[in-house]
């Protein structure tokens, strides 16, 4: 029977999958099919490790490997209806596909979570390097290009929603590039550190020690085939902190995306209009206001962030497992892929939006001009203080109030203030140029942008 995606419950599996042409890529690592396939891969690795120790012959390896490659998630689920145990169902299905002489070696010396935790570590690690990081890199490259193109584009900085000092839009973008790159590095490190296990039901190597004098070394050999390492200790489960760190990396990266989206959403406000989203020719912004062009993509990212960030609390709660293990992390752990997919959807969305971002440098200049005459307040105060004025900050504060009250420029008020004349005479030509041309008071915004871009691009090469 053909699957009807509109019968799904999670919007990840219908609403958002419809919008993603290569949504199937996510399923390679994060679907229920992937769960079974990776667990089967781990069972094969166990057989190979047993063979390398002389426990079983090459034929067993070949049979089990072929069985694992042909396993179907549907048959495992059908078997689980009888066993009421997912790993025993997988083992039974593998055994049905091999000769009677090979059946005893499947899952030999393993407990269920030797397979489950190892398979999860493997698929999240491979998913990180084959999918998550490449997608994030594409977004980062897009942001780097914008930062470079806009490195000298004047923009008024804003703190507390108020005009502050000028900077460049390139530096704003470089700021987000740096934050995203740091999160990518964190995720990479956390993914590399995901661990597997083959230490048995309570982590004491009870079963494997029946065969081997060095079961810890056997565990290492088994995991080495999969590109994983064992933790220094485990119970029936891998110590949860490795997965907690991985989830923290994803969640904090989500925060960077949400913060960027929130900033761009505000810059798209009617009264600001410094950036804009690309609108399709047939796209509708409102069901009742035909003129509306809402920042739907940025708002979607913020909304997704609100949905998935609280799940980090669940990851912290999953650090608790009674004695050598209880089942309290079993259901919650199955939802981890949703956070990964939610993040990827937002990464892809922002990559598309950023590639067609409209940046209005002229509007940025107009917004800057609204308070351009007040920008000199900071350099003026700092200069006066450096020349020994006893109360420079208060003096300049009062002058700004006077300028606003009289509706004249701060520069005009300052030049008429006889008290300041002795100080102003000490200004160098460079300081005068900066003081009386506020658009030049951008510090090292452009050069800092160039430095950030160069450092990130070097690390990516």
C-alpha cells in the first residue's frame, strides 16, 4: 500500500519534507530505516571481531554480512510484534537469513545496548560528517561572501533597539560567521567523541570474558572497525555525556541561526527596511493584505528554534539512569533525530534565503543619517576625558540634550561652547576628520571583517 504522507503526525514528515527535494538524505542517517540498518552493521562488526579472534569462521562473516545488507525494516517490525523486543527481533531476522551453523554466532556476547548505543554513535557521527557539517558549511560560505561584499557598507549599530555607533554590515555578518564556525567546530569534536561499547549487560564484560582474557581489548577491536572508541567506563549503556555534548552542539548552533534570523527579521521591518527576503512572483504575504511581504523564513527558523531548543533539557534528564540502566531514556532518545532534522531544515532554509538576500545600502545610510550628528558624542567625550576634562561624560550628555532641544547639530553646539575651545584646539587633523564626519567613525570594522573572513576561510581550506 502506498504511504500517504498526509497521514503522518509529525510536521517534519509531511509539511517540511514536501518543501525539501533531498529530504531523503536525512533518512540515510536519521530515519527508522537507518536505525535498523546501522544496528545490523554493528552486528556484522561483532561477527567480524569474533572471527578475528577465531571464534567463528569466514563463512559466518559472509553469511551475516549478506543478511544484514538485505534486512528490511518491515520484517524487523513484524518480528517485534512477537518478541516485544526490537534487538531480539533484529537478531531473529538475521538468523532466519543465514545457515543453521551460523545462527549461534549472531549477537554472541552482546547485550542489546551494546548494539543500540554503538549504532547510534555510528549514525550520528557519520551523519555529522556526511550531512550536518557539509550543509552548515554551505550556509557559512554564503555568509562569508555577504560579509566580504558588504565589509565597507555603512550601517548604524543598535543596542537595546536604539541607535548606537556606526559599523559595517559586513562586520555584522562576520560576527555570525564566527559564531557559526565555532559551533561547527564544537559539533565536529563532539561527533568524533561519540562512543560505542561491547561491555555487556552491566558493563563488566561478563559475557565476553567467557571467551577472552582481554575483553576490553576485544571491545576496542570491535569498535575500531566502525571508527569508534569505547568510553573508559560503561554500564549497560554508554556514559550519556558524549551524546549530551553532541546535542548541546546542535542546540547551541540552532541558537546562532535563530539569533541571526531574529536580527534579519527586525532589519526587514517597514520602518527600517535594510534587508529583505526574496519573494517569488506568485508568493502571498497575507490572506487579507495583498501588499504584505512578511519575513516568513526568518520567523520560521525562530519558531523551529523555540520547538527544539527545550529538548536540550530532555538530553540533560537522560543523563540519569538508575544503577546500571533503566528504560527512562529509551523513548526520549528516539526523538534525537528530530532535533537534527529540525536544525538541517533551518540551515537549508537560511542558505537559500541568504543566497538571495536583498541588502539596501542606501536605506542603511538613510537610517544612519537619522542620528548621524549624535554619533560624535562618544569620540568627543573620550577625547575630552583624555585631555583632562574633569567631567567629560556629563558635559557631553548635557550638550546632546541641548542639541536635541534646539534641533541643531551637536557639532554646532560644541563649536560654540567656549569651555571646550581649549580642548578642541588640541585635536589632530585625523581626530577632527573623525569627529566631524560621523560616517568615518566605524573603527576597524572593515579590517576586522577581512581578518575574520580570512581566518575562517583558511580553516575551511
